[in-house]
């Protein structure tokens, strides 16, 4: 299944609600960490995360969405960067 790219309304950063900070709990290689930090800088909403995941080659996989309460979700994404083991990203969204 192919998805047509849809530009993010926040691509220029003008409507980002908050900045996502990377909490590296596995000791990523510096170049991999820098790549993730650049990606996170453009993500302000869950829609941006999904868009980014679909743009990856191969696409990142949305593994699970865990509902914590009526306002909070944890979203788990498996990312397979080239020449590296899969990295699991966990987004805590409110």
C-alpha cells in the first residue's frame, strides 16, 4: 500500500506545541542520535510522527498504541535505520 505524501501544517515549526526531547536509554551511536534529533525537531503532533514513520525507507512500523487514560497514549514505533539494529521509539502523548 502506498501513501501520497501530505505536507505537515507544522513543517516550518510555526505550530509546534512542544519540542520532543530524545531520552536515549540505550547509548545510540552519535550519528544515529543526531539523525533522530533532527527528525524529532520536526515532530510536534502525533500526525507528524506517523508521517515521518511512513517516509522512512523501509517505513517505520507502528508497533502499538497503549491507552494510559482518556487523555494519554504511549505510541511505540520500530525504526530500522540503514546498517543498524532496529530502534524502538516510545512517544508519550497527551
